[in-house]
């Protein structure tokens, strides 16, 4: 059986890819392509028009960038629920986020 952290990394990577696909759309010359819209595209369009593309990258625009934000609410609750929340495991979140970023990049390329 796989180690639980490996399963958590894979689940987190697929979660990130799913969020990205739910909010996905393409723009051509400032016009949204109607054939590229996903179910929640308006949410991304609204937020992106208010705060800009750069700030929406960790939320739903860039899968590798999303690992910096979307690992927070997966990793720390998992540590808390398993009783492993310590200073060392909290610091190791950086390593976890980098690994999830690598897995997401591998899956998207």
C-alpha cells in the first residue's frame, strides 16, 4: 500500500487540476471564446477583472501556481486530523507544496 503522504499529494494535485478545469476559459483579443467556457468561468472572469490576472494565478488560473494556495487547506487539516501537527511538519509544508507543484506540472505537460 502507498504511503499516506503520497496519496495526499496525488489527491491534492488532482484537486488543483479539477478546480482549474472548473474555472477555465480562453480569451482571444480580450473576447471570451464561447467554446472554451467551463461551468464556473464567470467566477474567474469576475475576480480576474477586479484584481487582475497575476493575483488570480494562485486561485484558479495557473495549475503549478495554485499549489501555493490550495495545499494550505489540504495539508494542515490532514496533519491536524492525524495528530501530526508540529512545528517541523508545519515547516515541511514548503516541501509538500513544491512536490505538489511538480506533480501538477508533470500531469499538465
